[in-house]
C-alpha cells in the first residue's frame, strides 16, 4: 500500500461520521470505544484544546495513546503553535491530525512536518494532514495550502463552547470548498464539525460533506449505541438518494 493509504481508507468510508469521544464516559473509555466499534463507526474524533486558542482545556497525547481501537484516531488540534507538538500526537497513535490556520504562524511548515511523520499504527498508512477553519475565517486561506493537505474541516460553530447551534452560512461554505477542491483536482476529504444533532444530521449529510463530526448527540449519557447507529443510518439514507 502507498503512503496515502489512510486517505484511501477515509475515501472508502465516506460519507460517514466521526464521533467525538470527549463527551463519552471517560471513566469507562474502553467500553465506550467498543460501543462505537459495534455500530460500524470508523472514526473516533478527539478534540484537543489547550485553554489558549479556545477557552476549554481537554486532553493531550496520553489520552490519544490510551485509546486502544481499530477505529481511525481523528485528532483535531485546537492549540496554539502546534509545530513542535504534532510529533507527540503522531507518536501517540493519531491517524488524522488537523490543525487550525488561525493558530499557526507558519502553516506550511506544520503541514510539511506532518508529512514526514510516521503513523505508528501502520507505517505505510501515513498521517492524513488536515486543516480546520473557524466559521469566520475566509475560505481563501485554504488556497495556498491545497498542495500540502488531504483533509479540510469546516467548523460550523466557534470552538470551545458546548451547546452551540449550527451556523447556517456553513452550508454555503461547504459548497464553496467543494468547488475549490474540484477545481484543484486533488483527492481531498471535506468534513464539517459543530452543532450536528439527530435533528439536523440529514441536512448536514445533504451538503455532500465526506465526514460529519458529532459528539454529544451520540454520547448523551442515555442511548449512545442507538444514537451512533441513527447517525450512521441517516448519512447512509441521504447518500443512497443522491
């Protein structure tokens, strides 16, 4: 398999959901991950926040390493100046590492460094390099970076606060980036993250996004397994009618 095996795994799974595990019962993390595996979920999304780029603090590399799973570890870094930190997340087992353009002084350097790192789960898989944009960041920020990434994540809420509603302008932003990717002619995965609920998952899937990130809508403390299946089924139903 080639260096882009991780990208091909994502492309084969798309459209699908990436489930945020920070809202899971962390005292029973192993059981919560096994629950996701049973449903057919392919990605475990981990929101890493440093209390600087966004107000909340969450987890770091030891948490990533503690997740023992066949799921792809989808690590979303909402941290300031990640250049000297990304290697630790790769060493902890990240399959996808997504950085923010807003938190990097030299975005190309970070993406280029990610391209040199080894995927410890499978050395031939490579690290899928992602770039995330906050809702208010102009999409033109992506244009100089398309050569150096495999994944674009558009945030539908401002990072760091729970319970926010999906910002409606995100739908038009998704369409804009889809055109940008098509014009560039490269295999790039497009994801959307923030405010995704059981009530709007179908609308999110209808945008044509490849990955839809959801968290508390699955790990609601009540019926997480049923919730995960609902989200997967909703995405599959929309795709089957496209």
